[in-house]
């Protein structure tokens, strides 16, 4: 080695050593028990829970700890939270009496004006939840603690809709920068927010209830599942959720981690375009359902991490009722097809969005192979979400596989939004079903509403408007030192009861 | 020189305008509608129409295009539908991360690749040279998403030396930067090695030696300087490619850069952010090319253009 190359070699080594030295002081950062480090599976792009993101899980899951609704859904029941009570002075009016003495994190008192401003903002935002409030004619504030919501038709869904509306201070809503660090009456307030990257919540000093056990919640976005699990095992984060079934099995074996699986308001559904041949015939729709062994799919494709559906919406939702299952019976499927005039099956297509949900492609391919066994050739069409949506709304498809989430916990959210013939989402039109759904929406007596949805659900199920294969479960994983985690069927965990030992 | 520079800037502006036009048209040509994406499965025609009117998407295409161009002059790309903030704000929050990542990767590639290439050339045919050649071949051939995942597995999951992703700590940049740098580093090693071998065979090297210059000066001044032009050209172009490669690497390492913003915004048909991101990337790319062109003149007086 001559002296030049030796010199260069030495310099190179020195450079590498420097780089290595830079890398060393990592990982072993002291972690305080007062900070809970959370990794979202989906980025929090905005904290504005009144606008474009009002139905997005990441936004809601953070903001539900910051803004509180008038009524809250707990253990399947709607219970008062900011509102003390409510009544219907007439059929078109919902009157809410607010609790006295509640203050926002900035010390200002909660008044009816804040409720009005919040609801008005959601409606004006024209976002995905604004449609729930289409019947609202006026929001009135007779006094500081009373709010009247007046509708042009009877609206039975007001309570469950309100459970999705967190109340923000009216004055602050005027500030365009409010959603960079929003606050409300909840146990936490937002301390820091970098869109798509990081959210930090701190205890709200004005919170009227028991202070949350953990002083600070930090949300980081880690898109890759493997990255999230690595970060958990390396003690870089404390908790995450949204794992696919194969990862759940792997994580269960870990000594340092706990997995919790629980039912949600989400399910898979497969719709037929009932305005197209051959799906105009109910026998064809039922035949394809009988051709599928759902237990087998649940066990082997989903590793037991989903439930075979018992209705068009999961059973924990208000208005859900258990239906008669479609047995796996290929013989019956062939017979129904023959009766409908397709003894040799037929050819069709099924589309889905690549960004839909866990296992979507494997699931679709499995369904397609079951159908092939009874003579139905289904061409798969995997599309990007925006393209899929455009086709879906234009009814430009034969059948589609998708995921639904009844985030309000109320059957109306899914059944009446999507299955009314006026919505025309899947080419199915049934005046009897329309009547039931509209009557349920207009029914103020909640018990009667539930009965009407049960009837509507039976029609959708028996008429096989679609196949309802599996209800989704949520899998949360946390380090063993985490305690107090409470499962939430919305699939959006909250952490105001969680602490670290 | 000023005339040359002006011409160069003029053609650069044309490139930016062309890119802006293409991205504007492409976003509207592909299927999918931002209002529909935002409203989801339950979107009604009335809701979609109301949103499109709010966002000015109901105006005729030429009007939208003119609006876009006139506002682009002052770098105003409008409001992001998805994020509820000015598109430029979203870009300026993420672009620095991408540039930082690209620059660290670039520095790594240069600081490691250049000496390795010189060393390899001087060791021509020996074991060290062969080892380095093998390394650079592998570095160029392995796809970066695979390298990235392997690095996480080894350094993060098994050895617990580095964080697996994010930009939460200063050293978090190292894994994505190494992953991103590897292909460029390999190119530099090979270019420097072959360039130096070639120039070391030229008569002026013999002359330099005959003058009695020390080997350091012969190699360092006469050898290296004369093979710099191709290296600078390729490296300059590759800096643009680094920005492109950053998109994949950013996803693997959860790096909060422009690449990820761009991908998410395309999926949401967030026209404003896509347009802002692409135009800013093109501006960056074009600026690098101008700098590279100007560097030629510094490195080799023969290509200097007089105005």
C-alpha cells in the first residue's frame, strides 16, 4: 500500500467511525411513566373535527379526548355528558339542557352558543358527517343553558348524531389557527400538533372530572405494521392498533407485549349491483352466499380474528338484530342458480379498493374461488380508492367488496344512508324497505326505532342485497406496563384511563 | 456569461411551466374526484356539487388553469382540501425533511464513495479492489425498499442501535440516509475508479511524474481533477434521482417528507397539494441542473462560455 492510498484509507475509516459515533447515543432515552407513546396506524392529517376529516378515524380518535359531546354512547347506551337532560316540546324540536358550571380549558364557561356554533360549523363544513343533519332548520338558544334543534321533518337520530359532535368554544372557532392546538371541555387539550407526524395532548387543568392518569399522550404516525411492532418491541412506543391477522398471531407470542382483541362497529360487505343481470334475481344473490364457507374463511384466512356476521351490521350497533345464517351449501347454490336459469353459472366481475382494509385481496380471491366451484367465474378488479369510489357512485360495476364502519353506533348511519332507493348505492329498490328506514329515522321513540331497524335489517339480509360475511375485530397491542386500556367498539381507542406502571 | 445564464434560466422556467401544465392536466384526467373521496361511499350528487362549487372546481378548465398559473407566480397553490391549510404550507412543512434527507444521503455517498473509488483504483486488481467492486455492484443492484427493511431488521430490531423510523431524534436520519445513499455511493465508486484509472494513463500524468511531483499531487491534482467532469455530471443528475428515491425510502422509514405527502395527496385527489409539491420538486431539480452546468466552467475552463 503506497502512502497516498494509506492516507485516504485512514481518512475513510475515520469518517466511518465518526458516523458510527453519531449513531450511538440513541434508544436508551429515559422514558417517563407520565408520557404514553402511541403509534397511529393512519396519519392524523388534521384536528378539525368539523370539516373534511370529521368522519376520519385518526382525527376522531384524538379529538374525542379533547372535545366532548352532549350525549355519549357508553356500553351501548346513550348517556348524558355535557347535556343534563333533553326533551321534545314538539315533534320537530329537540331541547337540550346543558350542565351548569362546565368550563373549557381556557376557563370560559360552556354555553348554548358554543353548542350552536359547533353544530353550525359541522353543517357548513359540508364534510362527510354534515349529511346526518340535513333536516335541521334552525338551532336556537333560548337561554345560556338551553339549546333547541329544530328540524323540518321528525328526526329520530338526533341523539346518536350528537354523540359524534364534540363541542368547541364558539369564540375560538372563529380563530383560523384554533385547530393547530384545539381545546374543549375534555380530559386533555392539544399541546403540539405537526400534521401527519405528531400530536401531543396534555391534561386539561380545568377538567371537572377525575384527572387522566397519564399527564401527556404522544401520537406518532408509523405507517408500516412491521415498523410499529419493531418500535413496540424496542420500547420506542407503548401502544398501537390496527394489526392484520397474521401479525396478531406473531405478537401474541411476545413476552413483553399484550394483545387485546374486541368486536367493533366495522364489517366487510359485498354488494351486488341489483340493477344488472343476473343480480336482478334474488335466487342468484342467495346462491352466491350459500356457495361460501364463512367459518372456514374466518378460521384460516383471518386466523380467528374476525366474527362471522349475524346481520347486515354488527350486533353491538343500536338497531342491529340477529338474522338466520346462510348455510354453506354448494348443492343448494347450484340448485338456486339452475332455478334462476343459470345451470352452468355465469361470468361477472367484482371490484374493490386496494386501500380498503385488512386482507382485502386475499379475501376477495378466496370468495372468487368459492364461486368458481359452483360455476360462477368472477373477474377480480382491484382499483385505487378514488377510482373505485367513482365507479361505485356511477353504479358502473357488477359486484363490489368493501368495509363499512357504523361510527355513530346507530343503524341509521349505515342502513338509511346507503340502502334507501333514493340513495341508489347498489341498484336495489324496495318500497317496503324505504318505508321502514324512513319511519325509523322519523321515530323519536328509541325503542320503536330499534324495532324498525330490526325489520329493515331482515329484509336486507333475506333479500341478499349483499353478502355480509364477517364483522371486524380490533386488535390493540401494548407493552405489559400499560394498564387501564378500555376497548372501544368504534375502533378508535381513547387513553384517558390508561397509565404506565 | 450573463447571456448564457439568462438563456439557461429561461429554459428552466419553460421546464417548470411544462411540468406545472402536465400535473394540472394529469390530475384532472385520471378518474376520481376530490369531493367524492372526501365524502366517501355515502356521497350524494348534491353534496358533491356543493363542495365542488366551494372549491372552484365547477369553473371551466381553462379558467381553472389560468387561475392556477397566475397564483403560481407568487407560489400560491390554493387551499388543501384534505388538510384544511394552504397547500404551500403543507409543502413547506415537509420539503425541508426531504431535502435534509437527500443532502445527508448525498454527503454520505460522496464522502464514502469518493475515497473508496480512489482507493479502489490505486489498488487495482488486488483483493481490496475486488471487494469494493463487489460491494458497489451489490449497492447498485439491491432495491432500496429491501435494503431499508434489512437495515431496520439488523440495526433496529436485533441490535437496537437505531430507531426504526420517524424523525423524532437526530440519529433517526441515518438509516433512511444510508438506504438512500447506497445506490449513488456505488455509482460514485465505480465512476471515480474507472475515471481515475483512465486519467492516470494519460500523458500528462507521465509529465507530472517526470517533473518530479510527489504521488499525492500527481493523483490528487492531475489525476482526480481530470476525471471530475463525468462524476459531477452523473452526481448532479443523481441528486434529482435521490429526491425521487426518497419517496420510497420515506415510506419504509416513516420519514415525514414531501414524498409521502405527495403520495397521500394523489390518493385523496388533493389537487392543490399535488400541484404545489410537483412544482416545488421541479424547481429544486432545475436549480440543481443549473448549478451543475455552472460547475463545469469552474472545473474545466475549456467549457466556459463567454457571454
